[in-house]
């Protein structure tokens, strides 16, 4: 069995294990064993990948494997990874691992919760390893539908509305992707569904590309919170339970950016060049509008959700710049945003679990009451606003650097506009930190609260280590990404 | 045409029909002569008999085309495949009807139920294998008239009697339309043999009109918009097990036959019937989806869902390719297991809760009957086309088959509709899992037959898509324009 197939296989086995578990202890055991195995596997994969690259293997995808699935449509179960997918797999397994610990205190229907959670991870992992259009799309949809029940059953607030809105909007996006995939497949002569082979054929007529590119880009863009299709995101994130918010903002939204890059732009390069300006404008709006919206929110989760719209907009913004530096920055931003937003949602979940409110007007002086969580919250905030030494700085620096390299006015102007988001981010983060962490606590109920438990500490520390690790030593991962971005970018430009 | 009749092929080509007649005769005789103890095991006996019938016929043989009675009856391996699928569906319906048939007011009508159901199945078999419009018509009537009796089987229930009356009236009307259309064909082509007609169809105005009549007649059976008006009332009023039979088996057979006739007989009029289907598909999918959103009764809800599913099936027909036919058969198979799972849950809940079929009654079902709720959820996910369940694959193939022939906008409209359909399927899921309820349906244990049938359906929903061999097997025998 190919090592990559283990990624979706392990969560499937975990589902089986959960199914036969009889009590919470066994459920936790299965989850910890499985998510640790995933984490170990992805770390191993990073080293194995780097090792093979160091040994001089320059193939675009490594660890490839292909099995015929539906021969009449040339559908294969094809897997393979490049530096981008390796980074995404690492990110996903970190989030699954920490998500498990972040939901340690869950009381109701634990088994069902984790089973849907594992199904979600099957989809996520499967998506990142696939290099076949059909298989990739299948895993994409597998990752979407568990969200409905995860939010609808275990969520808070207006959960039914949010769950339905999120599911329908994302499914609408995936309907666009489906027709785009059919367009790409039949447009390229209908001989293969393999992404690399379609790219190598490079024979989709330009007039067809002009139709399919916007459709596919918007389809994936819905999940990447592309303005104006981002409206599911704040409601969805605000209502979702902690671990689901983490996985969803941390990993699932990255599926959108990844898909836009790997399918829309890579397979429809001419149209991507022609039409990128439309989407550059839209993503610039996402970036700035998301940041401004975050400023006026009063719910902690809404603030973070709008901040995610802004940061994920930056991912799409960067890949549309179509140069290797910006694209590397985009992938770094996916990693960085995934980690720090997961950290944020984990902390918000922990604070909400104690105070039972997420309204910043009702929270203050938490630093005295729960110092560990508060310090971590400050770190997450600093990473979010791009403090050097943490991951956000590396990613955003690379993106804006790359984006400014284009020496025409349009690209430079939008880059400058997008840059303002850094300042706005600083505004809402600092305001937020000042408001809820410092000052004096006025609510006597809150004074009785306790600090993080061991499972929460573990989840948070792992994430902080990853955020700081990426910020302090970005070279090993950015080189790996840059290697893999280069062939894609050069394909798009030629 | 040489009318000399050759009987030597009867046993090889017609073995499916002959063995089905044998099953019907055995059921009839058993009903007549079985004693008190024998009647108690009538239901398992019939299920086993049906299982034997399927076992004997599941693999289509012989592996080559054949014809009987001077071309009245045709045999092709692909017909054998669709017949096996319909037989499996019938077995599943039988398994699910156990507790309904044990009820006091129906138990004495068991024999009639089995014989009538199998007669309609026989009618569909002849309809599928027809090589002549008369044969086709007789088969269709044989499939329709007993169906009206089945719909009205709970005759003391006001709804059921009303549904039966509505069904037979609309069925007669549609048959009349179809006969009218067929008579024009005879007038313009001078023959009713499929093989001879194909060459003599040239698409003149009279033929276009008669094709519309013919299509309208079959449209009633498949319940496509605008011929769907009987569907919701009949589905709601009929006994649930009959509804499930009607929604899957009868629809599947009619859809398949429509494709065969359009491809084989009306090959010269492809432009005309593609246009006709184009309009009907958009109407069926969209109208049915919009109506389904507002339904509160699950049987009516699934009635509208099945109308929209019929629209999706037509996407395979419109392509007219061998690949389209493969997708159609595969779609019918997947739709069958998913819909029968949903109806199986509805039927068993209805039997054990004193007739509850409203969507609000299902609130909180997961708390009391988790397995049934999960079964229903997976079935609905499959109907909505969510991976990794089989419905995703069958929908994808249907879309691909229509897309390949250039129906891009049509596929786009159908895809947008899948999102709408997901909304109403999720409403049921929401009722079962999320909406709280103070007095949910009490916990109960379904009868053995229902449980077996639900396991079979669930296995189908999960496995059929992930394993490609079924699709590959079907694709070996399909044919197109």
C-alpha cells in the first residue's frame, strides 16, 4: 500500500474503532492513537519527501500511485504529493491532533461527534493526496457534508441556520466545480482525469477556458471565502463547535485556495492570465473588507471568522499574482493562517467553555483569572497581526514582496491596498486583547473560573510551537514549497 | 416480414419470463391450498421463492442477442441486467412488506398482493423485451392494471381507494394517448416492428405528433413534469410498500424502455426528441424540487423527490449513447437501493407508530431509533448525490453522459438543482438529528425482513459506488444510437 493512501485510511480505521468503542475512555484512546499516527506519518512524509528531493528526484509529484477505478471515464485513484501538498498534509494532521484534545471535554454524543470528525478528515487528507480530478472532487465533497451535522447537532447559537447556509453555499460551489471538471475533462480530449497529464496535454481551447476558469475559480473560491461568496464563513464558524471551527478555518478553507491554484489556474492557464484581474479585485475586497468587518464585531468567533476571510483572501490574492514568490507566500500563508486560526478558535472555545459568553463587552481582565490561556491568546494575536518571529510575518512578507514584484500599476496599487489590512488587523487584535485580557474583571462569576486543563494545554502548546517554528525557521518549508510552486507557475505563464 | 414462428428459442431467450410465470403460479396455488400453518409462513416462503428466482436469472444468459415470434420479443443481455435489477428491487419490497401484510385487515389479501406485484413485474419484463409496439403496449398494460389494484389494496382506507381511482384514471388516459400515437405510427410507417420502423421514420409532422403522444404516455408512467400530477396523491394514498414499488421498479422499467425505444426506433428523429427531453428535464427537476421543499408528509415528499430523480434519469436518455445507457441502468440501480431504504424506514416507522408519516413526527428519531435514523440519512445522502455514497457516482456518470453530448447548460441547471434537492433532503436529516421533540416515536424493533432489506440497501448505498465492477459489467452490454 502506498504511504499516501494511509492518510485517508487511518481516519477510516479510526471511525471503525470509534464505532466499536463502548465508553468515553475508549473513544479518547482511539482518537489519540489515530491522530498521533497521522501526525507521525505526516512528519515522516516531510522527511522522506525532503530526502528524496535531496537525492536528486526532481519529478513534479513524488510517491505517486495509480489504480484504474472507472475505466470508461478514465477515472483513476491516483495519488502523489509535491511540496505544497506535503505542507498541507502536515498542517491537517497537526489540526486533527490538536482538535482531538480541544474537544476532550465534550460530553454529548462524543462517539458520533468524533465519527463525523474523522469522516471530515478522510475528505481533507484524501483531497490533498489526490492528483485525479474525480477522486479529488469526491474527497472534496466528503469533507463538506459532515459539517452540516457537526454544526447542526453540536454547534451553538443559530446553529441550524448556519449549518444549512454553510452546506448549501459550499455545495453550490462544488456544483460549479463539478461542471468545471467535466468541462476540463471533455475539453482536453477526454483521455485522462490525471491533473498532471491534462496539464502536459495543454490542449483546452482558450475560448472554452474562458468559460470554465471563472466557474472553477468561483467554485473553489466559495470555500476560500472569496468576496462576495464568503457569507457562509462568519455564521458557520461562529456556530461550529471548537474542533470543527479549528478544522474548518484551519484546513478546509485551504482546500479552496489549493483547488484554485492546482485546478483552476494550473489546468486553465491562458484564461487564468486573461481573467485574473477580476479575481484580483474581488480578493483585494475580501482582504480589506474582512479586516474592517472584524473591527466592528463583538463576538470573539465572528472577529476571528472575519479575520479568516481577510487572511484567506490574501491566499487567493497571492496565487493570482502568478509569480513564484507570491505563490510560495500563499502556501506559507495557508500554513500560517491554518495554525494560528486553529489556535485562536481553540482558545476561544476554551474561554467560552468557562465564561459561557463570547461577547467582548462582557469579558474583561481575563489575564488575572486564566493567565495561561490569556498569554497564549496574546501570542495568537501577535501571530495574526504579523509580528516578526511568528508565522504570520513570514507569510505576509513573502506575499507582499512577491505581489509588488509585478511592475505594472494595477498590481502595485492593489498590493498597496491589500497591505493596509496589516494595519487594520493590528487595530482589531490589539483592541480585542486590551479589552478582554487586561483591565479589571467586573463579573464576580468569572473570578471563580480556572485556567486550562492538561488536554487544553497540550493542544495549545503544540499549535504555538508550530506557529513559532514556522516563524523562526521558515527556510526548510519555504524551500520545499518554492520548489513545487515553480513548475506550476512556469506552466501557467507559458 | 416472415411470420413463421420459431419456438426453439423460447427456453433460452425467455427463461426469465417463464420462470417468473412459474413463480406466479406457485404463489397462486399456495394461496389456494395452503393450510393455516402454511399461511403463516407464506411471507418467508415468497421471499425465498423470489430469491431462488433471482439466483436462477441474475446473470444474463445467453450472452448474445436473440428474437422470438418473428421479432415480437427480443432478447439482449442488457435486458437481462435490467430485469435482474428489477427483480432484486421486488425482493426488497417483499422483505419490507412483512409487517404490513401481517396486519389483520390485509393478511387475507397476501396472496393477491404477491400475485399482483409479480404480474406487474412480468408486464414490465415484456415491455422491456418488446420488439413490436403491440407487445410493448400489452406489457405496459399488464404492468399498469394490477398496479391500480395494488394501490387500492387498503381499500377500507379512504386514501388508498382514492389513490387507486386516480391512478387507474390517469393510467387509462395515458394509455389512450399512447395508443393514439402508435396508430399514427402505423399509418405513416406501415409497420409496428421496431426493426422495420427505424428505417421508415423520417420525422414528418405526423410522426412528430405521434412521438409526442407516445412520449406523453410513457411520461405518465415515469411521472415526468407535466405528466406528474397524479404522483403525489397516489404515492401518499397507496400502502407504503406499494408506493416504494411504484416509485422505483415501475419507474425504472419505464425509463429504460423509453431509452431503448428512442434509440432503436426513433434514431432518425434524434433532434426532435432531444429537444423534447431538454424541456421536460428542466421542468421535471425544477418544478419537483420546488414542490418538494414545501411537503410535510414524507410520502408526498418522496413523491416529488422521485419526480426530480426521474428528471435526472432522463439526462442519461438524452445523451443516447451506450455510455448513457450504462449510466441509466447504474442510476436506476443506485436510486433503487437508496429509495427503497428510505421507504423501508418510512414503512416500518408507520407500522410501529400507528401510521405516522409526517416530517414533524420524525423529530428526534435519532434519540429513540438511531439505526433507522442513520439508515434514512445515508439513503437521503445517496439520493442527494453526496460521496462516498453510491448516488454521487451515479449522478456524476449521468452528468458526464449528457455533458459529453454537449448539453452543457442543461447539466448546469441540473447541478444547481442538486443543491436545492440537498436542502430538502437535509430538512429530513435535521428533523431526525437536530430538532428536539418531547414525544418522539418510541423505540421499537423492526421485523426481521425489514432489517435484512435495510442492510441490503445500505450495503448497496455504500459499496456500489466504491466498487467499479458493477458499472463495468453493465457497460459491457450497453448499446446506443
